[in-house]
C-alpha cells in the first residue's frame, strides 16, 4: 500500500500520513458496511419463507422495524433485526473481508494517478458512515465527523438534511458549526489566496471541470460546450432537481430499513453536484451496488458488477483498442450510473415480494474425487439457469480487456524469449517433433494457402469461440455456465504463462528461416507482418489458438448429436494447429501446452461446481431419442393424457374408421 500511495514530490512524512489515513478509512468504512448489510444479502442461502407464515424478526430481512427517533438508528418500539430469543446480532461477513472494497478503490485510483484524491474521498466516505452508523446514542457528541467531511468536500452539505431528520437538529447544527469553524481555520490564514478564488469563480470551476476525467454534472456541461450564465443557470437547475430527488429517495429507503442504500443515493447526488468529481470519488456508487434491481434473480448481479466496473476499471482496460465513441461512452458510464442511482433507478423495497425471490440453487452434484468438502462453491453459487445477457456481455468485455492488457503488458524480454525458443527447439529435435519448418515451407510455396491461413489466424480465433458461446447460451444454458467458466479459467492460466515464460515464435527465432509471408515476398521481408505493434510478439507459450479450438471441439461434441457438427468440431482444432504451424506463430509444444491448460480449466471447474463439460445435459433427454424429434415436455403430456383415458392419436382413429368401412356389409344403410 505504501508503494501504491507513493507519488513524485511527496515527502516521507506525507506518505506516512497518507498511508495511515488510507488504512484507517478502509478499515472503518469496510467494517461499518459489513455490519449494516441487509439480512438477505448477508445470508443468501436462507430459503424463502412462504407468504403469510409467521417468522421471527431476524428472518424478515428488515434491519429497522419501526419509526426512528432522533439521534438513533434504532426503532422506537424496542424491536430490532434480531429478537432476544435469537441471541445477539452477529457480523454478516467475516471481518477480514471488510477492507477489500475500499482497498480496491485505493489501488484502482492509484493505478490511474489519483492516489491522494482516493485517500481524501475514502476518508470522507468513512466519516459520513461513522456519523450515521456508528453514533447510536443520543448523548454522544455528534456532528464532528460530518463537519470534517464537509470541509474536505463541500458537496457533502447535502447530508445535513438527512442528519437533521434522522439524527436530530442538534447533531445537524453541530456538523454545520464544525464545518464553518474548520473551514474558516483553513482559509483565514491565507486571505490573498481565498480572496483570489472568490473574486474569479470562473477559473476554479471551469478549468478543473473541463477535465475529461471529471464525473460531476458541471464537467459534463462544460464538455458539452456551455459557458457563462447559461452554464450557471443549468447547473443550478440540475443541482435542485438531483438534490431534491436524491433526498426524497434517500428518505424512502431509510424508512424501509436500507440505511446503506439511502446514504449511497445521497452520496451519488453529492458526486454529481461537486465542482470536480474524479473517478476516486465514486465510492458512493460502489456502495449503491447493494440496491436490488431486476425481476429475475439472474438479473440482480448486473447492477453490482456494472457499478464495480465503472468505479474500479480504467477506460484503457475496458477498451483495449481505443475508439472515440467507445471511450467516451465508457468514460461517462460512472456519471450515468451515479445519476441513475440518485434520481431514477427503482431499487426494490423489502416489502416487495420480489425482494425475497432467490435464485434456484444448482442440482445436487457428485463429490469431486470423493472429498466431502468438494465442490468448493455452495449450492446458491452454482446455478444452472440462463444468466442475464447484459451481464454476460459485460463480463466478456471486461475479461477480454484484462486479457489484452496483461498479454500486451507482459515483459518484452527479447533475448530471454529467443533463448527459451532455441531450447524448446532443441527439445523438439530430441523428441523428433520439429515439424514447424516442413509445414511452414509447404505453406509458403502456395501463396493462396498462406493468405487463407493468415485470415484464418486473425478472424476465426475469436469468431468461433464467440459463436459457440452464443449457441450455448441460446440452446444449452446449463452447459453455457460450465463452458464459460472453463474458457475463462483456461485464458487466465495462459496469462500466467505469458508473464513467467517469454517465448519467441518460430518466425522470430534466428537461424530457422521461417516466415509468415509467402516465398515470393523475398528474404528481405519483415518478419511478423501478421502482428501489429500493439501485440506482444513474445507471448507464444502456451497457444490459446489451440486451447480455444480444443474447447470449441469438446463443447460441440458433448452438446450435440449431429454427426456433421461433430465432424466439423473435430476438424477445427486440427486445422487450427496446421495454421499456427504453417504461419510459424507457434511451436508444436505450444499447442500441447494449450491442451494441458484446457484440462486444467476443466479440473478447476470440476472442483468448484462438481460439473464437467462431458456431463450429459439434463434438458436434452435420453440419448437414443434426440434425433427423432423427442421432447421431454411433449412425452410427459402424452403420458398424462394416456393415464387420463384420452382418445387415441389421429392416425389410429383414421385406421379404425377405414377398417369399419371395409367390414361394413355392402347393402347396409348408412
């Protein structure tokens, strides 16, 4: 943490102070959040109670059961989240988990160059939470924490209104007095600087607000080209609307018992109303991720994941290939999410029936390797239902951004990579596996074949796995979750290989005369023409081209019974191996390493959930009837109809009528 907060021009004493403040703020904020989590979030494995049944107060998931008296967050009637017979309330989560989210905010802001601002923002958040959550007695001296936070971030004046209503007038007035006293003590010793800042209010507002990293409403208006009186008028209107709606929504969620969500909504409004709001100020948005959205349980993780992505990940990581439009959209996601949390998003109340609806757990699985502690994930974390589409797209985008960032940021150690490649080539010669030269020479003699291989190498590497993922999502939701996890784990393990073992591909290994261009290009052609300057050319071990193609083959072969699809799936990894060898982008042992990584990914998935890629799909029916149009629902309906004495099928009725018509005497009347 000390290295993270270390900045140029910062003295030793200042760094120590920053470190102490950062650690203290992370511990306080995390502990207060963990101890005030909603019951349904803290204990997701608890089965829902039927409507109308009697249950204790602890099972209702409500932390506030009655009206609040001034100066306390406890109910007036003496009820609490846990009754006397249930024993004292216990922490929702282990204490060591508490500082994880604040520490992630600090590290993310430090990586983007806002370490000091992150410490300041997190300290203010911890002070506000302390004021509203830690002060449980009316006689305790209140207002000091909120007043100190207002001095650092003036937009937190918005919290004076809920302090007046929820904690009493005395505490709100004390916070205002503390903020005025501390603010005067800070500004009065430097009157020239203070007078200059008030004499020309345009400069301190316009210049910082024009920063493209600013998440405030003022920064958005400035980037839209507004200046002068129209800017001030529109900003004042936005402040009135956003502040009023946020206070109203905060009071609603506070009355419902969601105190953290109420504070987060007002905090998001304070971010929008600030003159300058950097990405490190979006800790309130991360706290707003506790709100529940969506009708299906599968849709609920979308909002927390989206908020964490907007707060923690920089734009360069989400858009590996920067584009003007995509970068602007991603950069403005934090502002849009904060505005939505403050004024628009309909977070569910605890009295809503959908609040208690939980995701169905996965079916009982086998015990991997006969161990009682396996699988590692509990039942509620290994469902088999189809996940939310937007959440999956977001996860794929984030994982691809992280993969591209780490792969291209791996140490480009050319000398070490070439030395490792020469040793690998000698090992292949010893094992009589050095086929790269023969395959590359055969492909270069056919210019059209080399062009096809290069297009294959570029396009199908991403297109085919994405197509298989889409097919699984639409037709095999149970297999989709399993296959997606295996693919992600395999890719993550490959990144460790890129960092730990730099390896030059055959075309960059001197003395082999291998190229990825046709022979007509001449010996002076630049090697590596297939790769761009943004790609790490020494990340060849292992080969994800081979690993992903084997994943596609395994998924398709085990998920379908079509012979043509199975043949194409088996030929795809063979063709991929031929392409990576023909273009001299990988060694044969790179492909072997990719296969081993896929096996490791399957093993991790098996240990986590107890499911394997080769397990039969429970929704596919018996193996022998899949091709005849059999469907389990239709057969179940036929069986039910037969048990109820329904009439025979239409072909049988027609055949019986024909038999009666033939056997009827010719002279009988109709």
